[in-house]
C-alpha cells in the first residue's frame, strides 16, 4: 500500500527553543543538560550570529523599500533603526490627483473621485496630527465591498509629520480610504491632511564616496538632490546634495531600498525571521559559536560541526540570489592620439 504525502509545503515552523536544542544536540548534549544559563547563552549567541550574517551579504528578504519625505533645506536624513546599508535611492516625482471630495474621521479617511471617474492611485501622503499607527489602505467601487491595497509594517510608521506610502495594487477605483489596522485596543487616526498621487517617475540618485562628499565646499547649496553619501555609523544616515529646495519639497519623495538587519530573536516561543532553507545552516552556525563556551561539548562533535560548516555557508550564500540575467559590454577599442 502506497503511503500518502502531506500535501503541504513550508508549513512547519521551528521556534527559537527548537533551534537552540538542535544546536546543543549537534555538540553532543542531551536535552536534560540544556537548562538555565545554557539557554541564556544560546539566545545571546543566536542574536549575535544572526546580526553578523549581514557582514557577509544582505539576505534577500531583508531588502525593504521606504519613502522618505524631503524637508526644505534638510541635508541629513536618519534611516530607520536596523538599517545596515542603502542598496538604491531614487528621486521620485508624481502627479497629485487628490479629489476635492473626502471625509475625515478617527476611523477612516476616505476620498471619492465621483461616478464614472475611477482613478488608479500609486501613492498616498499623510500628514499626521498625532502619533502614526499601522495602516490598512483599501479601494472600492460602492463603499460596501472594500479591497485590500496595502498594509504598513513596523518599518513604515516613522515619527510623524508628512509621510508617504507606496500602494501594492493600483487598479482604478472610485473610492479610496485608509483605516487603522485592527489591534487590541483599536487604534484611531489622527490625520490633518492626505493626498493621492499616480504616474511616479523614479530617477536613480548617485551614491558619493566619503572623500568626494567631505571635499565639497558648499554642502548647504539648495537644489534638486540627485546625489547622496551614506554615513554608516551606529544609525545609518543619508546626506543629500544639494539640499532639497522648495520645488523638491512640493512634489518629490525619496524612494529608497534599504538593507536591514535580520529581526531580533525574541522569546523562545517565537520563530526566527529566516526562510526554511536557512534553518539547518543557522543551527550549525549556532553550534559552532556555542562550542567556544560549552565545556561539556563533545570534542569529536565540535570537529564534525567545524568541518561541515564552511561548505554549508558557501551553499547558503551561493543560493541567496535572484537568478536574474546580467549583461557585460566589452569596451575594447583602438588607441589613437
């Protein structure tokens, strides 16, 4: 009789405690030995090793897009906590299509384009009068059935003022609204103004090196910022040049792809922010780190872990690619005077 398969893929989750247990098991420790201080040490080392992974390369799922609001004459823009580097930065201009008809309550901010005037929306701007909260963006034809367009996450909350939000779905609809994402207790909206945009035009900005930026004589020049320097210190900062002028502030947003750290490990009952293909290697990475501070680890097991780990890391990072084609243009020419 043939056995059946599960019929599911990637539904099994392993919490932090399971990863720790398997790492100690790789070193020859029994479950009854993994108690007390050993668990705390493993949690610390697991967090440190995950943070250290970005020193090798940027994991694909840790590439986030954010929209940064330009401020007149402001040169330095701090990036969200956890930003390791900037992958790309764009200067985005858009058309303001905000309709005149809207309603604003603490439960929803709704725009109406009017009958027979369905419009696609690619971006919102929201000016907060209170603390930003997680948002749900929706669109509808009849104000009865609402379709999900976009959800914000913890990285797009910001600190207030005017913020921009990129929409994931841009199908033309009559009604567009934003509501607070349902939490307990429920959040309320504190919005003083909102605008809608479409037809974005992105121009990639040029990344300067430190010497070129520092050697510029006038860093306070106002204009259209198309260059930037990344100051990678304890909190990553973007230094724009020129500084945004009034035209930039009126209809432009900085569209940025940032490379961030892997999320914190949290409690023993939470899941690590890594894909299934990473778990086995992370268990061995943790086992290798624990080997240095676990006196009762089996020396033979330590040797096995250290022998296997380099090959596993090589396979892991080799597989961390998007498989997109690349082009090479050979510039061989004849030298002439």
